[in-house]
């Protein structure tokens, strides 16, 4: 866990350094500078990536501020690990006390944005009975997806036209977007993950 957090911090700093060299409209740059002052250097809310939800809404990661975020990277056509990751996330969600659930956002980030359009993500959410407000499915550009995966220490690569090999990591972020816990593996004991969510939900 300590090594993962150190890697996360290093990758986040590198990623932000690269992004900060890109040109942005002056209005957006000024707005981002002011907004980001409230985030620590370790917060994913500093990342300037853009995402589309299963409902077709455009958001940035900083729009998740104020909620504990439990996040995993999957792809909807996966027939091996991803269904188990979905089951693990559902199991975690079920064990969060009802008075804490409105303070938690469960997020799935697609590693296959070409296939996982907002329409497909919406279908997947409905198929898995995850179409209520606590579940959020995100699709980004190939570049933003790769960069975000690197920040989370999630590796993935295409091994066939329809399949990927990928890490199985569920990450928990506090309300300020700082990584506080990671759980790696499938079907592992999620007790620590659940407790991390509850502790930071306040």
C-alpha cells in the first residue's frame, strides 16, 4: 500500500507537469488556477482530463469533490475479470451504511472508450442494475484514459480485437480526491476497503 501511494504521487506529479505545458484558453486557465488552489498536490482533482458519463454528461474529476470515491477500471465487453470486479463493487456498496451512501460515489472508468460509448455504458449500468445515482460510469479519450490508469498504477493492454489484459485494482479516494486505500485482486476480503470508505465518508 505504501509503495502504491508513493507511485501514485510520483505519477500524478509527472502527469501534471506534462499537462501544464499544454496551451489552454486564458479564461479556462484562470478558472482552473483558482479552483485548484483548494486541492493538495496528491489530489486527482488536479487532473485536467475530461470525461463523459453514461448519461452523456461532460464532467471533470473535480466534479466529484465532496464525496468519497470508490473507483475501478473495467471494459463492458470483458467476460473474465470485469464481471467479478463489478460483483466486488456491488458487494462493497451493499455494506456501506444507508446514512453514508449519499456521501459515496462508485465509479467505473472504461479502458475501452472506442467501444464503451455513453449509450453502451448506460446499457451496461441497466443490465447490472447499477443505474441509480450512486453508480457512475465514465468514458474519456484514449490519452486521458492511459494517463489516468498510470496515475492509479493500473496497467492494461489490448490482447485481441475485443479483449484486454488489465490490473484488478479498486481505489478509494477521500472527499478531496486523495488516494487513501487500494485493494488488488478478485473476490478478496473487502473489509478494509469498506472501512476506508466509511471512515472517510464522515
